[in-house]
C-alpha cells in the first residue's frame, strides 16, 4: 500500500521491517475486501485517489491538487461513502499495526536484556536507588500515593464498541503472526484476518442515532474488560517484584489503593442536561455489574482449577469453616474444601450482584447465600484461601488467578471506579438563591457582594436546621440539583464510600463558590454533625480553575478557603489532603497555548506555597485533553515537567475522547500507559533534584523571560481569535465545527449556549475542529510573533542564547517546545487551504488565512532557531516515521471531507434536500481523521 519510511539499528537491520510488512498486509487485505465487496472499478477509484494524494503531499504538486479536486467532485454519493470508508479503515488498521510494533519492540528490548527503558518502573527504581533513595521511602510512597486516571466522555468521542471488538480481534491475529506457525496455521491466520476486516467493512462504523449517557457508560466499561480489570492488578504484582529485585529484599506490605480508576461519565452535569440523578445511579449499577461479573467468572474458574483434596493434603481450619458454610452439600466434593468454599463465595457474589442492581447472572449459583456487606469481607474470604494454600504447599497454585482476583477486589471494590460529580458554580448560586429566598433567610442572595455571601454561607453552615422544606414548591432546576445530591448520598450507602467522593465546581471564581456546595451537602445529609460536635463531609469540594483569570486567582482563593475553621476541620478529617483541579482546555481557548501553559505553571507554584504554609498536602487534578492545545502530549514527560513539589505521590488526570481508545483498547499498550503514569509519578515525587538543575537566579531569569513572552503571545492570540473582525465567521466556515455540533458524536452539546460566540463554545470541539482541518491552531498560535517581538526588544544574540539555554536546562520550557513541535509536525497548511476555500467571503478568507500562514511560518522559524534543528520531531523519530508513513493516506480523507461539507452546506438552505449519505460521509471522515491523527480530541 505504501512506501514506508524506516529506521535501522547499528547493524543496519531495518527495525521497522515488521511494521512495514504488517501495514502492507493489512492494506492488501483491505484492498482484497474492497474488490470482493465493491468491485474492481471502485477499487481502482480508491487506488487512483490514493496515488494522487501521495503525489500532492510528497511533491507539493499543484497539478495533483487540481486533479484530486476534479476526481472528488465527480464521485457519486455511493462512491464517496466507499472511498471515505476505505481510507478511514486504513487509518484504523495502521493504528493496530503500529500498536503491535510498539509491543514487539518493547519485548525485543526486554529479551535482549538491555538497560531498563525510560518510563518503566524498573528504570524509575534504578534511578531512585542510584540517587540514594531508601527502600522505606519507596514503600512509604506506595502506601500513601493516589494515582488516578479519570475516564471522561466528550462531544468528540467517536468509537463504537462493535468496532473496538473487531479491531481487538485483528490485533490478536496480527500478534499471532510473530509466533512460529505452520504453513496451514499461517494460512488460517490470514483467512481470519481477512474475515475480520470483511466484518469491519460490513459493520456500521458509527452511531446514527443520538448518543446517550448510557451509551457512553457502556463504551467506557469496554476498556475495563479489555485492559483495566486484568492489567492493573498485574501491574501491582510487577511493581512489588521490581522493588524486591532492585532493592534485593522483599517490599513490605503495600496498600493496594495507590492506583484507582475514576470516571466522569454519568456524573458530569456541567453543560450536559442529559446527566442527572438517574444517570448517576445507572453508572454505578453498570459499574458494579461489570466488576461483579468479572469476580463471578474468576471465582467459577478458580473452582475448576483448585481441585485440591484433603485426602492428599491438609487445609487450614479457617478454609474448612468457609467450605462448611457453603451451600454446596454434594458428596462428590466433600473432600474438596477449596471448591466448596469457592461455590460459597460465588453464591455470596451472586447475591451481592443482585443487591447492587445486576439482572442477568449467567451461571446460577448452587444455593442461596447472604450478600457481602462490603468488599473487605470478600477480600477476607479470598485471603483465607491464599493463607491455606501457603500453609499447605500450595503457594504456586495461588498465582496468578487467586492473587490477581484478591488484588482486583482491593482495587475495584464493588464500585469499580469512583464517580466524580461536576456542576457549574452559576447553577449552585441560583439554587442557593432560591433556597435562601423561600426559607426567608435572604431575599436576593445573588445580588450580595463576595464578603456578604461568605458571611451568609458560613452562618448557614453553623445552623442545625435546613433551608429546604418538603412543603414548599421549588423550581425544576433546584429540585433536580437537590435530587442529585440525595442520590449521591444513597449511592455511597449502597456501593461504598469510594463510589462517590469528589465534587468538582466548574468556573470557580470566588470562595463562595466552594462554600455553596458545602451548604448543598448539608441540605442533603452529605455534611453532618457528629455526636462530639465535629463536622463530617462525605464529598471533597474541589475547585476547577479554568480561564486565565481563574488560574491567576487560584492561590488566593485556596488560601482564604483553607483558613476557614470549618474547612480546616474537614481537611484534617481527610488526612490533611485537599485537591485542586486545573483546566487546560478552557485556559487555552481563553489565552492561547503559551499563556495557558505559563499561567498553569504559575498557579501550581503559588498553590505549592499556599498549601505548604497551611500544612496541607496538595493533590492536583489535571484536566488534560488529547491535543497539546488542551494539555495533551506524552503524560510521562508532562508529569516530570511539573514544578517541584506539585506531585508528591498525589495526581489525578483526565483521559478523554479517542485518546482512551488509543491508550487502552489494547491490553499491552494499556498496561504500558498505566506503568508510565505510575513511573512518572514515582520519579517526580522522589527523585532528588540534580546538582545542575535549573534553580535560583537562573530560574528567575527564565521565569521573567517566560512572563514577558507569555504576555506577547496572549496579545497575539487574543487579537486573532477575539478581536479580529470576521474571525468567528471564518472559524465556523473553515472548520467542520457546525457539522461536529449537529452530528451525533456525544451526549453533551458542543456549546454551553445556543450562540455562535467562541466564548460559549466548549473547548473540546474548538480544539477538535482545528485538528480536523489540520491547522491545530490552539497548539501553536502566538509563539512565533511573541518570540520575535521579545528578541527584537533586546540584544538578539543574548536573547536567542537565553532561549536556547531555557530549552536545554528548563524542563518546563523543553516540554512546551517538544509538544508544540509535535503539533507543528501534524499541521498542514496545504490541507488547511482546502478548508479555507469553504469561506465564501474571499476577502475574509484571504485576510485571515494569510495571517495564520504568516504566524505558522514565523513559529517554525523561531522554533528551529531555539532548538537548532529544522527537522520536525528530531527527538521522537518513532512518531516522525509514523506521521510520514500514514499521512499520505490521511490526506484523502481531508480532501473528501471538504468536498462533502461543500455539498452539505449547499443543501442546508433547503433541509428536505439534505442527503443522509452526505452526513454519513462527513461523520465517517471525522472518525478517520481523528484515528489518523490519534490525539485530536
């Protein structure tokens, strides 16, 4: 299918030869399927478009662009859909081949006995030991840490579970080709590969009905079955083994809670009217069913495996008691206590599953047993089995299934993942205003200044009585919000305290925004007074600082909030830990890439100081998206680049959009990503600062320069996006934002309000749209002009030298430029120019696109001047090769998307003429481009 760019090792061996072979194979099989399903003529059309697009990219051939445009315009509607599908599926198949190659190269590295790879737990532990970090310190880290990936759903989520399942099979079959196979086995593998690709071709890739929150919940749960349920417990085991090996002594008992999964799906109400008390209850019910199904399957499998007879070997009295309590009374198993005990455990799990909402348990239990009151009781029963095996020559039989099941129970409990609640502060204010008014406490709460609000809220929190009365009628909004809070109380009672424990407040701008949620907790039993007079809050109130002004106020708000006596008391009850969430997406949309990153950095530094003085441990929750413009980029590097003191074993971060699929739809890739997250947190928390680390006066000089550059970049970005006449019209015409908003990509609306104002547009579709048109503007705009202006304001040689020193010696700046480098490598002005043609106003199109092009060229020039190379991704050759290899096959999708958007917009004036197949083609092209770029959401 393609001429692949490759790399060779020291012996001249092409390390990427297997990758090229896999891509060619999958491309050939896709071509065969295309011929079989659609005919030779359609296959020839696809091939001609592919070859022309390659010429357009590699030779910058203007004739090829004209030829391609002509070919696309004359395609029939059916041909257009077929071509879009062909190139979309190739993007997906190329991703599978690349993932398999990553796994292959990692295994080759391990088999060769090479030094530990950067990012591995082994590498982190070696580094710590060489730095003099003691084993006790490492054990203490793991016993106190909380590392939490939080899965979220957004308007750019585009994967279907049916497609994920088929791709999982293709990945498995492709991996099997690396193992020795007979000719017959190889032929069968190829047949099965073609069969699964044919299944893909005949499977609807996308949803054409509106996506619901329930759909998003199910989509997320599929990644637990593929990756998290087995790989996370296995990672815990690997970490304990690595500690024992590196420190040459067994690790002490480590609490199994340092990596915990989180979720926003079903609990994130901010801007999504489809999330309510019902979706919260449904989310926990489905989560509990998923994890209990796993436990039931594993308990059943263990019953088959542990056929140990007391005629052969003894068992512990505790195990015998567990067996005797089982509903299994079969004489055939009277000498098999492990099986009888597991039959009892299975029965209790089945009862637990039903009690927590499960409606379809596949294998009926032997007899009735009482449900487990809590996960700890289930873990205790499993520990009885482990202890008995250990005491009776059966330790090896406990591994891997029994110990993995016990570990999973400790990690996931009966809730699977902690569901976060999130709502906007303005909603809370309206609810409190109504409660105060109808209770006669204050007629117009919203009109009060901040000091008066805080005074009133604190006074209310000191009251034993409630504002709410069951005899008063309230607005639908207030009723809904209180119902949701009561649902959180019920969920905690039913599924355990870890089921819901965080309440995030979007648009936190004042201390009153935090106190309002404490009052709402008090109204619904989530904040209450203990018998000794102390107060207990079930949900940690977490501010989300999103915009540039919010980030600038973050430290001051937290300083005042944590000084309040009630808040001090609540923080002390949680072990002196308080979480703060930082929003990357909105700050970028508000102030641009450079200023967003700088203000986030400054906010973290200020928070470290405030929390240190208050004696409170800071846990940062990073609201990172897929794109660099939304805080994306390699998580490992991002964590290591955090200011010293901001990690300390405590970190949560969002995993969003199709990034979830790219990271966790393959079990081994998912395991590696989880390991990178733990390793980076371990390194960032415990590695002593090197002697030559950037600090003191040097760091102050760097920070002063960055502050000046940020101000210049902010002005450049704001001037384009918010101050340039006609820019909003340009954006809505030159990107597929309107199509993204109107098609069924997620349950959440693309905009917070029904307007065309960029201020009201959600940051996610904003960034996603720029990715689709291949400009990726939020990830770089403003850098070139800011750096040029800053250099021009001083002595050129000195300032360029300082920027180069910042790049070499300051991790924050180096990571910033590395991420921008990745964005620029994926940016394509030639493709973007095709989207610009969608702008009907020629003067507007030429004026704005010319300005964007000039900034792009200036950004490239300044980046090359600082880094000393004009080669994109010089430090990441793997990604560079990936981009070079795949983009000629991605380009046709962009060209087709432009053509389809033209057709659709020509029809929109008469809704009855809108062709459903055109909508379908646009939707498919969005999916294919997202898959090809891999981090656009």
